C-alpha cells in the first residue's frame, strides 16, 4: 500500500473528465493517528464546492488509510478509490485555483 503524502492531489473514482476539473478533486492534508485504536487516517480536503465539508462547516474529511487506498470493483468502475493526479493534472488544478 502506498501511503498518500501531505500536499498530494488526488481524484476520487467518481471524478469525471467530462465535468469541471475540480470535480471530486482533493488535496491531502496529512496522515492522522486515531488516539483510541491507533489506526491511521487520511485527512483530505475537497477542492470543489458543494461538498460535505462545506455543508458541516468542517476543515477536511478523514477516512481510514486502508479504505482510502482500497480498490473498488463495481460494474461501472474497477480500480483505486483515490488516484494520485499526474503532474499535468496538478498543473491544471493549480491554474484553475490560482
């Protein structure tokens, strides 16, 4: 399993190249340690508007590391839940955001 790094940009598997480039785009805020069970969590922030983080006035999402890194196997998609963006995709994201 490859552990995501702070500052990396990722797309969720629901990202669509036919929609806005920020659609299901996230930046990794860091890796957190659960204080009770010592499991690792990925903290990540959505880059698109209309997300759950805004809805609940939170700063970012967290997901168990194993779930973040797992593969999805559905009729419409098979592959990683999140995939690291290519350098070209990151450049386009930064261009749009700034």
